[in-house]
C-alpha cells in the first residue's frame, strides 16, 4: 500500500501542470502595408531594437510595456508583392525573437 502511495505521488509530480513555464520572446506580423510587428514576452520595460529587411532594411528602437509586449510600426515600408520579410527583435537583456516570411512563388504580370 505504501509503495502504491509513493508511486501515485511521483506520478502526480510529473503530470502536474507547470506553473513556472518560461515563455520565449516572439515576433508576429500584424499588418503588411505598412509593416507592423508585435513583440511579446520580452522583459518588461526593456529597450528592444527591431530590424526589418525586405528589399530595404529599417531599424526602430521601442520599449517593452509592463507586460513585456510592444508594437513597432514601419511607415513607408511594405512587404513586396513577390518578396519576403525577415525581422529580428533583440532586447537589451539579450532576448531575441525572429520572424521569417519566405519569398512567395510569384507569377509574372
């Protein structure tokens, strides 16, 4: 009986939900024209440098909010019709999030 109790206790530890899960920073494309990116899970209040590369390269410095999120807008920059996008967000703490949207298979006009 005691062995069964120990086995049940050990199993419950492995099956219990992890409340202290670490969430990695992420970057998502919100709009394509102009390019708007949303970052999440950065250190609250940290400075984040966001770089976007399409047919040109642009950089913006933003500050993460109290929940670790931000929105970076790149006015005058859009994802080309037959082009891809690479974006990186690096926080001052060293956190890094990347987003890659590959080149689409475009048909000639």
